[in-house]
C-alpha cells in the first residue's frame, strides 16, 4: 500500500485533531472527500467507470465474454477480477509490491461478491451447463491518495451499473445442435441490477476514535483498520481487519455501526450520480479517460 513518512510531531497533530472530530482537511470523522464518478469512459468495454476520491484515481472496465458455467453452479455466470497497480501510481508498486497488492485487492473483491445476493448470476446464464456470460472486471490503479478499497468498490459498482450485455437467442436445429445468435442492436441488451452490490467502507482507528476515507497521512497514523462491505440497505456482508494493530470488541462494534450508517449514505449519493448521468444520455459532456 502506498505510504508516507511523517514526523512524530505531524502524527501527534493529526491524532489530536481526530480526537476533537477535526481532521487536517477540515472534515469530521465520518465525512468523505469529494467523490467524482464518470461512467462509460473506455470505448471497447461492456461497461466502465472512473472514480476520483481525493488524490485516489481508479479506472474499472468490464468485459462480457461468453464462457462455460462452473461445474458446481451450472445455471450461473460469474465474475473474474484482475487488479493492475500501475507503477506510475506510486514507486512502491514497481516489481513485486504492486503484484502483491493487486492480488490482495482481487481477493477482497471476490470475497465481497461471493454473497449470493450481490449480483444475480443466474441472469448471466444463457443455457445451463453450456453457455454463460463471464464478466471480466479489470481494475487499474492510476493514483493512490489513501482509502483505496472504498474508491475501488465505488468504481466497480459504477462500472457494473454501466455494463450492457447483448441479448442472446439460442436456436436449435432439427439434429438438436444449438446455435447462439447475438443481437446486434446496441439497445437490445441486458442490464445488471446493482441494487444489492455492496460498497466497502474502510474505518481507520486513530487514537481512541475512527475515521472514514483516511488520507495517506491519516493511514500512516492508524495501526489498524476495518474493511466493511455494506449494501444500500445497510446490511453488512463481509468484514476484514487490516494493519498490525489490534481492535478491542467495543471498537469493532462502534466501527460496524458507523460503517453501516456511512455506507447507506454513500450508496444513496452514488446512485444519485449514476441516475443523473444516465438521464443525460448521449447529450452529456464526456471528460473521458484522458480528460
């Protein structure tokens, strides 16, 4: 994870501020930085999104490709995650560092999406045991400015919301062999229902309190964080502790309650942005990936 080196005096200043519910950038402990979301930014994908959260910049592309259902789930499609930590994002990503973080993030995404209800995988099945849609979700870290996991989960949800999968007809001839016909009408497509796709809320313990959306400087003052995936209804679907420090049961309970509360308002704000963008249709001005 990208990190910064702070002097003891700087750490003390940040920790004391957090205890007073006043962070260096003026936010309270439960406030996020400004989140910028733009969808449909990469042309050769089924869906894409770019999210900027402070100085953290994430690009996600989703490609729908036809595959074979997994043996244990013959009537479902599935998602595959790949995370690329660009060495431009921080020098620490050069060599093994970036690969290890990429694998860790991908594993957390698999865990978050392992919940049966997050995406309706049955809707991705074309014909059981034979054909299904596989959604390849590519995450590219362009810049790291703290709170990576939350930004990635917001970008993944936005890209899945933007994903359009071609409608398919299965034609069977007299001999019983099946042929698949893809619709070439761009408007004749399946949309994913992302209502139950969770977002990750990372709560970083600093001193006796915890903050959401920590900056790199705040992360340097935190010995332990709790990653919580929360649905739009405030249901908690998974939890993971990161960092070397320990968390006492009372802190964990408080962090879970904060995570649920903050997660619900995060979902509402994100859905509002996505709906507004969608309503503009082709008339909206695109900043685009290189904007």
